[in-house]
């Protein structure tokens, strides 16, 4: 499953947030923009979407754990990484350099390799008020990570919950030099 592709390869990192159930929207949008896609889920995030449907859509296995030594790489090297939805936990651990999951290890390594990374945070207002989160976002931005507007999941002024802006993470990657 590591066949060579002429299209750029996008890693989509999915965290444990309710909106993750619709990650297929991001995959579709990426494929429409001529990306090949591989999904890496946090261990908890794996339970938030239909893994079988995503594997069918991408034609690749979902990764959530490290491969064993000697196992082939299931994905080619990334040309870019989209983290959507990105949770409070993942943003804070990533900014601290923690690599206790494949998703975090991938994000830390992608930074070191100079791979463009864009993030759509899905963090409640209460958690966003925490100084650790604000400091983590500032640190990651200082590392060149592109951040979209934070999605709180709460109701808007009209009382309705806005849809998660999946395509915005691709727009951030498209706008990079």
C-alpha cells in the first residue's frame, strides 16, 4: 500500500472530538484538490468516526499505532499535514514536544522535517481560556504551524451550532508559500 503516486500526499490527523464523525468531508475536499490522503488518528479519536468508511474512501489503512520494526511504511512521506479536529490535549502535548502517540510523534517529526502543517482546533471556550492552551497555540504558531479559527462547538448568535469548517485547513495549506 505504499505505491508511488504522482499526487501530493496529505496526512490527516484526527483527534477525539464529536465533529470527527464527519472527517470524510475533509477527505473528499482534499481529494477534490488532488491530494492523496492517509489518516492518522489519536487512539481516542479512532472511536469518533467510521474507520471502515474512511479506509474505503482513502484506499489506505488508518494508522493509530506505531508499526513494528521491519514492517513496511503504509503511507509515503507527507507533503503536508492537516490536523482536524485538533483538541486541547493534542495541541498542548504537541507544543510540549510529547510524542506518546503515533499522531503526536508524526506531528513532532513533520515539524522537524519542514513539512507544512495546518490546524483546525476544536476546543471549548472554557478550555481555550486556560493559559496552557494559549501558550501552546502561540508556541506552535511561532514554529510556523498555520492555525484556523477555533471551533468551540457551541451555538452561534442564531442559537444554532455552526458546521465545522473542514475546507479551511486545506485553505491554510494552499496559502503557504
